[in-house]
């Protein structure tokens, strides 16, 4: 099995790894780095549970080889909080029904983070459109959308 050396910054920490060349980014995150907030869901890119930020852009880590992240910055759901202080998205999801079983939540949080970074004042329609690559089987999306809109207000200081 061929190996590849990569250097990545994960949640602000630089790390160098030697990995199998065909290792998926989702497997690197969960199995090698032990950051289990990133979930394995469909493993075909449909559900969005594996979404992380790569250089600030939302990507489905199950569709990407880890070596493609060489020299880049990865943010997982574990990297959203600032120490003990939760990110406004995390707080809003807890306070406004944006989660239920929680399995899909990390992917929604990361997708929403990228969405709010690009557009800190989205409309409900823009939020719904921005979430079209994430699936939830529990909440019906009402709480998720509301949570993102409220988090946007908090981020903007309203």
C-alpha cells in the first residue's frame, strides 16, 4: 500500500502525517486525528454529515482524499468553539431546536458556518438553499433554519 506524507492545519493545530494514499479525508479526521464530531453517514456525499471547512469552504470529507488537503486548513465541528465559549451557531442550535438526535448536527453546523461567513445576513430562502446538501431525518428543518437565522443575528451583533 502506497503512503503519502501530508501537512495540514486542523482546528488551528499544524500536524504532519504519513497516511495511505487512498485514505479519505473523513477517515483521516475520525480515525487518525480522533475528531469524531465529523460523522460518517451515507459515504456518497448525499447526507452532509461529514461536512468540514477546508480553507473556509464547506466540503464533504467523504468525497475527498486526505492528500488533497495537504498544505490546507481544516476546521471540524470541534474547532467551532473558542475554548469553553460555544460558537453562536452551537448556542442557537441548542436554544432553538436545531438538533434532535444530533447525528447530522456537525454537518449542518459546518455548512451553516460557511454560509454565514459568506453571507452574515441570509434570508430564510437563502438558508434553505444553502442547506440543500444536508439531510436530517428528525427535525423537519424548521428549528435548523431558525437557529441559523438567529446565529446570524448574534454574529452581526443584533
